[in-house]
C-alpha cells in the first residue's frame, strides 16, 4: 500500500476563503500575517486589503 502525501495547508485566502496550500501560487502580507489567492491578488491590485502594503509571493 503506497503512502499518499498530504498537501500542507497554510491557511485560507482572507478575501474569498479559498484554501491556500504550500505548493500553490499565493501571496502573503508579513505585517498582517494573511494569505491571498492569485485571483484576489489581481482584484486588490497587489496590495494588502487591511494595511495597504505590498504583498509578497510565497
């Protein structure tokens, strides 16, 4: 029986609630400690919706 590795869940997108996994493309705000998915990243134009600082890629 083969072991199926589980994906590491980092959290959920602050804006839409989509799960954000370590292997996925996602964005992170170091000041607010939140994650943003790529779709919401485009909608907020690369800025954190809380503190308006630039988001970093994971």
